[in-house]
C-alpha cells in the first residue's frame, strides 16, 4: 500500500511540472519573424525626407504571422488501482475425537499445605494393639463409642462393617489389620479390645481403637515430617519423643476409598 501511494505522488508531481512550464515557439515560426523584422529595418533606413508636399504615405501593413497555439498534450488520467482487502483465512477447528480427549493427561494437582504444618498444633493420641497413633485435631471428625456392627460380605478383610450412629452409616476400619497387616495374627486379634471410633475428617470412615490416650500440643521440630512421595502416603510423619505415627487424614481417606491397605 505504501509503495502504491508513493507512485501516485510521483505521477502527480510530474504532471504538475508539465502544466506549469512555458511552451516555446516552433523554430520555423521564429526564423520567419526575424526575417520580417530585418526587412522592415532596412526599408526604414533607406527612407529620406522630400521637399515637395508631403503626401501621406501609408505604410503597407506588415503582415503579422499569427502563431497558432500549440495544443497541449492530452494526458490520460492515471487510474489508481484500489487495493482490495483480502479476507483472512478462516481457521476451522478440528473436531477432537473422544478417544483423544480422554487420553489427554490432566495437569498435576498442586498439593495444598496443611494448616498444622505451620507453628504449633494439637493432636489426639490413641492406641491400637499397643501402637500409638496421632491425628491432628483439625483433621478429627469426631469420636464415638463403638456400637453394633453390620458385616458386609465381599469386602476387604480390614473392613469390619457398617456402624449406625444417629442415622449416619460409619464405615468401620479394623485399624490393627489395616496399619500392620504383616503382624496381624490370631494372637494379636485376641488381644484387641476396640472401644472407640475415630472419625476421619468429614468422611464416613472411622478407625476402631482400643484406648484414647491424650491430646498434646506439638511443635514443628518435634515431628520428623515426611518430605518425599512414596509408599505409605497416609503417614504424615513420626512424633519422635512419643514414638508415634502421625496420620495424613486426606491420604488415608483416599486409600480407604480405593480399597487399599497401608502397604500402598
């Protein structure tokens, strides 16, 4: 477009220059006028005054060559081509097959840091077959006394059954069998004396336990925190002084919902 505008300006300047320049006479017409002028001067030089009555001498009229105006060249109008805008190519979206859409890997979800990972926090300690386990109070859904249990066939061996509590169906976990399946035997089973249910967050999952120990305030440096991903994601860390396992409640709920035990 800029090149086209520049060309138009050059043409306009060129035409303006042609229209304002003086047009010279033809060479033949110039020579004829010079000859007539010389002849007139010679005749005037030969003329002398006469004593006789002066007669009125009528000078023959000098024929003046009429110069016909030269026709100006006709300049054809400059036709300027108007640039026709070219429509942008239309991009058509390709329909993605359902199989491809399902195969797309979703972005990894960022792990949200727990509230108890900053500053001091309180945890409830409870005991299962001599093993102490702690749950942060912010992750504790409640504590119930153990009631009647309805067994469901076809479930995992660590699933004790359903316990009803005020119209709530609690899915009860045999905590000893789930946490330490490699040590669970007939002798351990006979020693168990489940009396309470520890509710996990806002879920319907509950852990059976023998005794409630205490609620203790902890500092961050009292816990050996789990820093890397791997096996046993339900284990948030170890409370060093009390030799106690601290639960990651969200990870534990996810494993229970998938029917997995503590070894995953």
